[in-house]
C-alpha cells in the first residue's frame, strides 16, 4: 500500500506517534534512537492510538495469532490515520502484517509535523564543501522535556499514568530504546519491572475504565518486541 505525505492539521493535538518520535530524538547527537526498527515502533504508535480511541479492535486466536480490524463508522478525523484505518477496514489483518504495512512510510510525515510544530528543526549544511547533509536539532518548544518528565514520573516515581503516557512508556520499553534514556530515567530493576507492567497493559486505576484499549495496547507493544527481535532483559 502507498502512504502519502501528510501535512500538520493545526486543529489536531499531537499524536502518540509524534510524541514517541520526539522522545526518541536524541538532542545531544541529532539522531533518533532505534532508527533501524523505527517503522515498527511508529506503526505500533498509530495502532495504539487507534485502539485508545476505540477505532480498531484486536482478536487473539487460540494459537496466539492476533488479528486487527477497524471499527465500522469510526474513521478518525486526523488524516495521519486514514490510510491505516482504511487498510484495516478492508478486512481483518494480522498484527505483524499490519505493522509492516502501516509503519514504513510514517517517519517523514511524522517528522514533518514535529518540524511544523517547532518541536525540532532541520538544518542543511555542506560537508567538505561538497556534500549536502541534513541534521535534526531540537526546536524552541519545551514539549520533549515535558513528555520525558511525564514518562519519568510514571517509571521512576510510580506516578499514576494517563493511558496515553502509559502507552508511550510501554512503547519505549517495547522498542528496546529505554536504556538510552539512562541519564534521565535510571536503568534499574524497579524501572524495568514498572515498564514490564505497562507493557502488559497494567496502566493502573486511572485507566481502569479502558480495559479493551489497555489490552490492545499491550498486544501492540508485545508485537513490537517480537518484530524488533529486541526482547527486554530479565
């Protein structure tokens, strides 16, 4: 399937995929953590948000195979999700196949949104006076710092998370990139245990009324772990 490039609809709040990519951006190096498997993670972020909104559902067969389907009449208004929702509305799809179909072309449009919101910026410069290269720098907003603070509070201070923050923390865990945040989030057994709980959908009392969404998010996170072949350490 072919995904188009999406502009940023100012009427929409930042998506989970945007928040995740912004967190994965490493300002010190101008790089994005987990770049090699980023498409799986961004695809998972899209599916997780669709699940949290009640726009998709998942069914697990006896053999453990997970099938994802769009909920009829629940097409999201943000066009970033249109292709994914349409893909899933054609017929139920396997979760791994869905991640592989949805994820590969998300990086550029999601990054464009971060640029347009001022969260990051791109700089073009010459190397050796010949080669043109593009680097990414942190923008003028403080949104990344705020997101990181929220995730840290959940993982380190055991703060009660919103479903969205819990999903972000779980996706960072599932992507295998959480150790790269060790300067802000200590990489210790307590954090690992907390992240594992979130990855299993144990979001806490604040999200108690969202059992289906939590279950779907847990399924997505664990599928990312399988897809990236980076299971969490024990």
